[in-house]
């Protein structure tokens, strides 16, 4: 039976992944900062911002999946030192412990490692972030790669997902409710996204965890669409007229990447995971 430790087990990705791995029969542990959750034997209290936190309290599972992080661009800008400690320092410390013990480390990075201004990036494209959040992901990826080479054992996987959507996401619940009641909604028409569903992400992470391949993998939607086009797709899936969706201009245009899509050449070739179709995404969100 295989075992996994999920760092950040109460977050969106971590909690869904822990549930899926347990259902599949993996012995699953997770870290959390919630005292209530930590009453369970399989949940370990671990604060990534605490420099004195002892990695040796973590169970040495076959795989550790680093899903914790300060996960919004704004939160990183608001507290850069804390964001560095949590998004870079702590993953390095945990990965070091797992590499030393010859284990597999999976790090959840982000499409924000790319500038998104020229071409669609694949797994081998030059990284060039635009935001502090993206820079921290780059710094973590590079440090983990160096550390892995230094130790010469264990394995490292870096996964870069695009934006993750889920059915209960506030914005989607509001839009669905308005549209089925034939009310108008408005959505940005210049901001591009290439969303994936949490189910697609979790199923892909399971495939990655089971495989013997290491290196960088991308997880992306097949389409690049504006929020406006996405909302029109949603309306159509709900069987209501797209004329209920209005376009909205975003006033500040700083840091809006021109591309949100990631190419998945290596991921498709080695793992057989293809970009999520818009049809499958809509099915998961309606
Ligand atoms: N969601 C997306 O669209 C997306 C896309 C690409 C990449 N990612 C990356 O994937 C990872 C997980 O994202 P997510 O959406 O699951 O984020 P999330 O829902 O915000 O969860 C973040 C997790 O990190 C934990 N955390 C934050 N600060 C911590 C600290 N000081 N000590 C211990 N744990 C701490 C949180 O614990 P608490 O619950 O205790 O706060 C939570 O479990 C992040 O690195 C994010 O950058 C996310």
C-alpha cells in the first residue's frame, strides 16, 4: 500500500487530493493549522511560517505533496517576507528531509512562472514571471531542483496548473443563480483564463503520483477564453440565452498576461494527460 503526506491538507487542492488518495486506498496523512482537524491521528499540526517547526515530526511517506502556500498574488504583495518563508523556505526544508530519505517530492507550482506575453509556454519554455507570487514559485522550483541534484536521490516533480475552478466557487454560484433566474451578469472581456476543474487537477495529480516520471508537468484547459466568453459558455451549458452576459472593461491593466494557456507536450507524451476540454470543464461546474 502506498503512502502520501499532503502539506496544506485543509486547502482547496490539498483537501480534495487527500480525499481522493484515501478513497484509492493510499495511507494518507496531511498537515493543517486547524486544531480541530489535528485531533485526528492522520492530521499533523505544522505551521510553515514557524522557523522552529521540526520536519522530523512529519511521517516519512513514499511521497510528499507540497500543496501549502500563500496562494493569492495580493496576499504575497501584502506580506512578502511571510510569503517567502511559506512559499519558498518551508518547501525547501521539507523537501530536504524527504530527499535525504530517498522519497518523491511533488511541488505544486503555477502557470504564474510565465510572463504570458508572447507565446504559449510548454514545460521546457524559459520561465519569466510578472508578479511576486510568480517569482516565489520560480525561486522555489529552482531551489528544489538544486537541492535534488545535491542529494542525488529521491525524485522531484514540479506541477504547474492554470487557474482552478470548482462548482462551489462564490463567483460561479452567483453567476449560476443569476442566469437560471434569467438575470443579467457582467464579466471582464480582456482578462484571459484557461481554467481547469478541481476534479481534473486531482485526477491528474493521482496519475503523476503513481507514475515513475519526474520533472515538470503542465495542467491546463484546452481553450484560452475571456471571463466574458467563459460566462457565455456557462450560460449556454445552463440552457439560457448568452445575451444575459454583458462584457465589462477592467480599469487597471497592470499585470494582465496576454496568455493564460499552457502547452502540455511533455505531460501528454509521458503521462497521456491531455488539456481539459471546455465541455468536461463545464460539466464539472454546472
Ligand atoms: N487554486 C488555484 O487556482 C491554483 C493554481 C495554480 C497553483 N496553485 C498553487 O497550489 C497550492 C495550493 O493552492 P490552493 O488553491 O489549495 O490554496 P488554498 O486553498 O489557499 O490553500 C492553501 C493551503 O496552504 C496552507 N497554508 C498557508 N499558510 C500556511 C502556513 N503558514 N503554515 C501552514 N500552512 C499554510 C493553508 O492552511 P490553512 O488552511 O491553515 O490556512 C492551506 O491549507 C498553492 O501553492 C497555490 O499557489 C493554486
